C-alpha cells in the first residue's frame, strides 16, 4: 500500500492522531514500526469495547508493522484512574494473574499471536528500585500531572487522590520508553497517559511516539461506555446466539458507530445499511460480529435461532445448556443463580430484572425477586433473562 492508502486504513475508527504528519514520516521509514498497546487485565473477558483498540493494533499488524501487546500485570495492581471519580480497588497479584491467563487466550481471535510481541510490564517496572522511582518522578512536575481532567475534578470536589494514582501515567509512559515504541494506541480516555509516553521518551533521548486514539464504544444500554462492571457488554467469547441477540438489542442510533468500530464493513456500505430499516441493519451487524469471532456458519445459525425464538415468539428448545453451580446448594435463590451464570452483573441486578418482569422459567414470568427453587424443580427448565438471554438448566 502507498502511505496515503495506509493512513486511510488507520484513520478508520479513530478520533485523533497526534500527530498525523509525524505518523506519515514514521510510515515512510524503511522498517516495520513498533506499535504498542497496553492492556491492564482487570477483568477476565475481552469485550467488543476492548476489541476496538485491539482491532486497530491488528490493522497496523496487517500493514506489516510489529504489534507489541503490553500486559499490564504490574500496573493492573495499581488501577488506571482514567475516567474514575474515586480511587479504584487495587487488585492482588493473584487476581491479576488469573485475569492475564483468561484474556491471553482470547487475543488470538483478533491478532496474529504468532507475530505479536507480548510483554508483561513487570519485566521492567518490577525491577525498579526506589532510586529509579525518584529519578522517574523528577522528570514530571505536579502541575503537569494535575492537568489531567480526572484529577482536577476530584481535587475541586475535595475527593481523595491516592499517591499511587499520580504515578500511573508515569508507569505507562515508562512502558513506551522500555519498548522504544513508535506508536501507542489507546481509547480517548488514555490521551493523558499516552502523551506522558511521548514526554518520557523525549526526556530519555528517544524519538517521541505518535498517539492514535479511538472512541470508547457505547454499551448495549446505549448510555454508558461498554463495561463488564456495568453489565452492558458483549464478550468476544460469548456464544453466537448470545452475541447475536445482544447486538440486536442495541438502540438504533448506535448502528453506524458499531459498524465502524466493531466490523470491517466498508463505511459507504454501512451508511447505506444504517439509512434503511434499523432491524435489517442490525441483523447484518449482528451477523458480521458473530462471523468475526465464530464463523459465517455460526452467524447464519444464530440468525435462524433469533428469528425462530423472538420473531415467532417460540420457547427455544436448544437454548445454551448451563449446569447449576453446586455451591448454590439445594434451595436456590433465583437471583443468585442468574448472577452465578453471568446473566446479570450481581445478585442485586438480578433482583432488579425480576422486579421489572424480565425473568421467566419455561415462559412463566417470575415476580418475586427473592424467589427460591429447589434444584430438582430447576433442572430441565429454560431460564430467560432480559430479551435475549436463555439457558437450559442442567
């Protein structure tokens, strides 16, 4: 590809490139660029929202550049303050390592893992002594750190800011120095951290990285950014039927945005689809997403399942099987079961869904949010949660 053709590919699904003239010069170099993406494994699923930046890393990889995936096993213990109105819970090393193993298995659905350089940032951050930390702090002023919008808002509201949170951008920037990154990718909420990488690289005599920022994907609720903690997400390891059904549930105004960020459909075609009937556009969108993470055949089967179950209002006999967890005992609160099966983010959220009339067993709605059932009464029944989640209880 020419440089202009490469830039056309790289602009898709981005909101800002800092800066494009620099990136053009880097692309003109007679060597593959080192493209860095840092991911903190604070959860165990790769969501479509997380996949937005992973897919941008894939774009660079397909253009012949070196994809460098930084697993933030060290920084995840601190917790990125981006977008947080209060100090987030710090994870233990054991919790982080469990998440690392879970997400590493999912990256291959997006990236060519054989050609991806995967580096844990404990490799260099874990070796720093206190003198190293002090020298790092000496390269950045408090005034620079307090330019960060998250910190300014919390300071003005007299909310606490942990010292370890002030260090987070410096540690992420140190990753760029350690890897000699040419380009760093991130969501819009990572702009401050990514620019810190540029500053620290320059302070260490390196050529400053370019920064490519992507928008944050709005979740299935149509309100908040996609998040596992909010329960408004689709995981790339969700079953085809769940993936299809959840995509069909998004508000119409998200269709074009999801085509751009979640699929490879040319944007002219996507705009034409979005201008037509919303249901037809969503069917195509759902099929594209399922095909990306499963197969075209799975997408067609998921569409057939959706039509039979929802358009024809049938009770699915081939719902995804779900063993009832043994730890729930023999008298099982339905809300606890829903939460344990991952169909709601918490017991409280499950009770709210029951109150709203969104839960049924074998097509009979459950009204009591504290309802309990014996294990024997549940086995063999189809549990429905919300519009598009079904499980055949075993």
